[in-house]
């Protein structure tokens, strides 16, 4: 079976798919975007949204957007499942993943154009920081005590939350914030500390840290690996 994932080693969205694939023991072939970048004609012909990751199924279909890819993999390779059978438990998993994307990742991503202090709009930064802080507070509320969302099984939320929190630490450092907003919430701190020790998820986060450090060094910036 030939399943390819177009991604980058330093992409937190790609890391989500890597976690799911390793849990399900899917052999993914990782590929960089064709044509040399997200705006190349070759890649835009695959995904005009110009975002990674993109999964190319064994049937040759292109599946874009990490949330959609995760659901596809869970249906295509149902053992072990990423969502519990119990409707209430499944709703909690779905809610955590939705909150992470909509109320945490969204403002963090909108901060990307303002990471350079020379071109930073501080008014925009403050507005997005407020949304980010609100988002992690809501995520912490629904996470509860910081225990795994569905016992010891790796869930859809466990594919989404760890790379999301990892990115938050990185962006907080790049903005010279005194602390990552998620660090103000004990449930998120407890969850992240626990999940980093997971035998599947921990190595994915470590590889993400190293890839981002390599990217920073290549760009002439100091590595932020020590923040993780």
C-alpha cells in the first residue's frame, strides 16, 4: 500500500498526521512539496489552498487539511480507533480538537506576520494575544484535570493538542513573551508533561523540535530547542 504525505519536517500540522500514522502503524512516505514550495505551480495543482499537509491515498486521491486527513485515516484504518465508541466521550474528543484549531491555533497563526520585531504591528499582536489567552483558557476548561482525554488510548485530540501546544511555546518565544499562555493553566501543563513521555507522541514532538531548530539555524536565527 502506497500512502504519501506531502509535508515538512517542521510542520506541526504534519506532526498530527505522523502521530496518527504511527499509532495505526501506517507506513507513510513523507514527501516535500513538489516544485520547491507551497506556491509552486506543481504544488498548487495538487492543493490550491497552498497548505500542507496533503495526503495522497493508495487510490491516488489528494486529501487536504489535517483535520480531514485524520478523519480519513481513522475510517480507512479503523484499528485502533482515534475516537471512542461512546457518543459522550467522542464528543469530548471532537470538542477538544475543534477548540485547539479554532480558538488556539487560529490566533497563533495570525501572529506569524508579526514575528519580526522590525515589521510587527503591536496593536494586532495584543489583539491576537488576547484571543490566544482566551482560547487556551477554554481548552483548559474542557480538558479538565489534564488526564488523557480517553484513558490510555491515543485519540484524535492527542494527535492535535500536543503539536498545538508545542507551536504555542515556539511562537511565545519568538514574540519574547514572558511565558507561553498555556503555561498559566495547570491542566494543560499536566497534560503536555504527560503526553511528552508517551512512547509514540514524545518522539514525534522531539523530531519536530529538532526540525524547527535546524530551520532556525539555517535561517540565521538562534535555536529555540531549549524552550521545549
